[in-house]
C-alpha cells in the first residue's frame, strides 16, 4: 500500500504576513542581522535593523517599500535594501525567504504532492496568496527535489553562521 500523499492547504498568507521580522546580511560585518518593527516608534511602519555581531543599528521611519518579486537577482529586504540571509541560487533562479516561517511555508508547499488552494469565490479578498504568486519553476513538481535541497541549504546557512559561543 502506498503512503498517503503529503497535503498542503493554502493558509492564505501573503508576503506581507512575513515582514514582521526579516533576516538579512549585515551591511557592515556580513553576519546575520534582523529587521524588525521598531518598539521605540509609535509609527506602525517604523523598522529597525540590528546586528548582534557588530552592533550596527539603523532606523527606517517610512517611505517607499520595495518588495522583492524577481528570482533573477538576489533578494533584498524592502526597508533598508540589505541582502536577505535566507537565499540561494539554483539553476532556475534565486530561492529566497524573509524569515524561517516564510521558508517553512514555501518548503511545505513544494514538498506536498497534494496542494489545495482556497476557492477563488470566497469573501476574504485574498485571491493571490503567497503560494499562488510563487514562480512556476518553484511550483513545478519536476523541480521539487532541487527546490527542497535549496531550501535545506538555506536553512543550513543560518546554523553554520553561529559561532561556538552562540553569537
């Protein structure tokens, strides 16, 4: 008897659901840094880039946000323009994620042999969810193994970047 197919049900998340905390490459020391909501500013759009390695701290208080949409070039965070930490190149293009939750969502979708999308006629207003907007090469079952290996490489870069003392 064959095992039951891995099922993925679209949670209707969009890219905006993953912008709360973004892992980036520190512009100064090239180690992992975080872009998060700024707790010291009442403005909901205010963000702060903080690096635990070199102590870099920058503040963004508004303006235009430039979301990465292409997989032809390395992705950048929409606030400071720093390169994302969670990304790798494949023969089809760049696979990237803003944070581990975003990467997990993409990986679960790609790994599933049965992908259920929400009906288009419901009243939530979210027709083009994150998984619906993924490039065709990521969604293709033909590329499943390659994309899953790339996602695993991305996750491994985070654990490899930590020093033995936990920093």
